[in-house]
């Protein structure tokens, strides 16, 4: 950015990351700054890595949401510099957001939604996305799949912070549902079909039973009336 050196940019961006909340406005502000400062992507990405090490575990999820926004979530458009930096280190970033702690447990469900969005948009290669999925599945199996806010005694969070986190999670869930309908303009039509196909469940006994019920209702409705 004109008139700002990398040191100043890191200070400003770091302050934005430290003051993130579940509010979309704070996340969008950090995303916009990162995209405007693409020529300093290396310095700002180092700042992201530092904050993911230093912040308490629950707020690290908001930093991941900034990364997601930079990569194209909610209509953003990452430059190649940002994409290449994140791609090389994305598994470590996810590990930092969902460490094997109660606070990390509380981040698993939302992180899985972010990762699902990356797969839907084709942000990373399949091998990288598979590694992330295996990591999150292992964490969910260890007790991180509930998706609800953990008890204050388990995380050290105050009750007020727990209530705030619950409200933020509701807002994130709403945004994820909205994002599921957003398709990039450059996306081949068959990718949307593939995403719907992958999301569909296997055809099973319940489906056959439903077809039988529908067929019986159709026969009953088409039965000629008695004279």
C-alpha cells in the first residue's frame, strides 16, 4: 500500500487479527486489508502464523475465517501470492486452530465447514484437502465433533464469553449456509453438479420404501371412481 512499509502493515494487520470477533465486519476489514496489501503477502502471512500461535485457542477460528476470506470465501479473490503461501502451510494452520485441547474441540465443527467450502470451491488440490479432512475427522473422533460451545470449566472461558461464542457460532452457521449457494463465475458447470452428487447420500432401503409409498399413493389417487 502507498505510504506504508511492511513493518507498519504488520502492526496494523496484527492489531486487526487480535481484535477479531464473530462479527463479519471485523473479518471483512482484515480480509480487505490483506487483499489491498498483496505485495506484502509474505509479511502479513507471517503475522497470521504468529497470531495462531499466540492467541487463545477459541479466537483462532476467527483468524482462519480471515484466511478463508482471502482465499475467496464470500466473494473474495486471493492473488497467487496469498494462495501459494497458504497452500504450503494450510495443514499446519488448521492444526493450530484445532489443537487437542477443549478449546480446540470447540473449533472443530466450524473448521470442518470452512474446509468443506475449500473443497467445494476447489481452493486446494485433493491430496491437501484429504489430509485436512483426516485431521478433522480424527479430532472429531476424539470428542471435537459436537459443534457446541464447551463448558467454561473446560476451556477457562467466562460464562459471558461462552454466550458470545454461541451467538457467533449461530452467525457463522448462517453465513456458511449462504456461502453454499455462491458459485464462482469461472467455475465449470459440471463442478456444481459434482458437488451436489457428492453431498447426496447413497440409495438405500429407506429410499425404496419411500418409492413404494409414493407408488401406492399414486395408484390410490388414479383409481377410477365407482359408478
